[in-house]
C-alpha cells in the first residue's frame, strides 16, 4: 500500500552548505596539575586535617605552616599556590584519593 504523504524535501536555499559553515571548537584550557614536590610537601608538613568521613581526610597547609622555614624550603616559589591545594587522603589504604586545587579548598576546610 502506497503512502498518501510525500516525504519532505528541503527547499534549495534553506539548507545550503554555505549557510552552515563549521567553526573550530576550542577546548577549555586547564591549568597544569600541582607538581609532585608540592604534593609531597603538603603530605609531609600538613597541619590541618579535616575528617571527611569514611576514613578520609582533607589535608592542607595553614597560613602559619606556610611561613615556616622548612616548608618554604620544600615548596620554593610555589608557596602561594600551595595555599590553595588540598589532598583528599584515604587513611585505611594510606593513599591519595584526589588532589584539589582552587579557591574552594579554603571553604571546604
């Protein structure tokens, strides 16, 4: 049995390829992750530990710890960046779950 309706056909000027030209898509730029030396310094010298439940803790450096000479020596020029870095730590497995960086780290702790 034949259909009574005809399929739609686009009009010649409506969907011309020149009208819909592709544009390049720009991926969002992410900052590089914190260096391993910074993560190591936070693990060694952290003085703020906030319990997150489930045997997990959020480790970070306080402003007081960032002024100590051994912390400054371990961080070098990255002391300002280290103020915004925190490490989510698994107490049971003694391993890093995630390294967090940003202004929201201070609010979380």
